C-alpha cells in the first residue's frame, strides 16, 4: 500500500488536473472582482488560497461549484467544462439545472456559515442530500449519515439539533453532510472564520483527516498553520489576480513584496 506522500507524488505526476481554471474573469456590474485568474489543482492534493478580504478568493470558489457564473474564461472539473456544453458548430450552450446538478454531484462545499437546517437533527441534515439528490433510501442514508458523523467525531450528537451544538460541532456536521455524497473534490470557504478561537482546532483536525484520505481539497483560509502543514499548493490572491503561488514553502519564503506584507500582517 502506498503511503500518503507517495500517493500524492503519483497523483502529481498525472497531467490530468482535478480542477483547471483558465483566465477566469468575474464582474458584478462595474466591479471587476476576478481579472484573469489561472490555476491548476492536481488530484488528491490540497490547495490553500490566501489573501485579504475582497481579493476574489470566495468568488473563485463559488464559480467552481457554479454558485456564480463567470464573465469570461474557462473552468474544467475532472476534465469537463463547467457550466457549458460545446456544440458541434463550435458554439457553447449553458447547461440547464439538471445538468448543473450532475456536474456538482462530485463536489462537496463547506461554507463560512454552517447552513444547517435548524428544524432537522444532525443525522437528518447529513441524510438530506443522499435521500433527495442521490435517491438513496432513508434507511441506507441514515446509516451512511451515522458513519459520517462518527468520522467527524460526532456520533454521540446524531440526534441533537443545530441550536444544541457549538459552532465547531455545527461546522463538523456541515463537513459530514458534504462527505455524505462521496465527493471527489471538497471546497472549503473560510470554514473557521465564524468560529470562536477555541473551536477552530476541532474543525481543522477534521479537515486534516479529510486531506490525509486523499480527497482533492481547495481551502480558502486565513489559518497559516494549516496551510503550512497540510497544503501541497499555496496560492496568494490580491486585487482579483494570483500574485504568487507555489508549495507551502512560500509562506516562509515569499518572493513578492505584496505577499510578504500580507504575511507580516497576519502572522
């Protein structure tokens, strides 16, 4: 059996990217949020996206999962063009809701706010997508949900409602909910930013576990320790562009003045 580092090296040797972003732009009216972002994420690796507020990090993540439409450029997930289909005449057709749902099926996303259904228990929240999206029976989905809650250390909180859980526990339920669809890719949009400092560690611990399982991860975060320890690739964005990218070593050895200045402000 390959160890985790060997497996990642094998994945990195592959030319096929799990996610490929080519010259992507996004404008909200006159506000140009992304200005030609290009990025490649290899299968089984962890990419940490760093940057100040307003740099376009979350917008980029949302476009990968088609929660925002892009103004220009291309995004490919598992080799498939996101949001559009090539026509025989060379044109493009926007995908309909059913086709978008199919493309999203292999992507799990965890948000800053937990977005749990307040009237459903932890296990019911985790069951929701397998039952209503994947068509899994309630009996099977419940067992899968219990397994996922155990995976994030919350087996004893299965029948608790969100209001009965701490913020860290709610976020771990949200991670379990995303994992319940067995995604190939996990997107995390500042998953610890809404948590009290003492609760951050428990969520990062679960994220480290997911990373070690070989799931492709893209994480927008301000947690420098996590990025340094877990990320295979670190991307620094500012002003809607990628300013610097490389291995996690760039956190300790930045090559641009802007990234160096950012690191001094957050470390």
